[in-house]
């Protein structure tokens, strides 16, 4: 019998910003390790999310300025330019299966927002 060994990727937490830097029920962008990351304060749900800032549809750095909402129970962000909609939990494009974005874990502690990469 073959034994599989699974390795969990290590998460490195980076201070992205202060809580007050992200508007309630909105987003903003932070530069983390040379990568633009969109951070969202989904206050209506009491949840925080982080994704790539780049919308893969037209390679525009715009998702941090997108509108957040829900599709059923799925939290989402819509690109402000072409309305591609992405799950904030999985990164899956909800209205076009050809696109996907990365998502990152977020934690908030002592007024600071941390993003795990």
C-alpha cells in the first residue's frame, strides 16, 4: 500500500493596514510582498476577506474598488469596470467559469489587519 504524505503550506502573516484604513462594507488595496492585494471589510456579515486586486478579465488592478455583496449565502465582489463577479471565499468567478482569482486568509488583531500569504 502506498502512503501519501501531505504538506500544508506555511502561512506567513503580513500586517496589511489598520482596521480604519478599510471602509465598512468596502475594500482597499495593500501592497504585500510586491503583490497588490484587495482587502474587504464586509461589516454587514462581520467578516474580512482578501483577494488578488487584479481582475483577470482585462488585467486591471481594480477589485479593491469593487462592490461587495452576496449571491445567496456566497460573499462576492464585482469588478467596477466589467462586472465580473468573484466569490470572496473561493475566488471562483460566479458569472464566467473561465476566470479565477486567488484568495488569502485574513485576521484582525489589536486594530491591525493581517493577510496570510
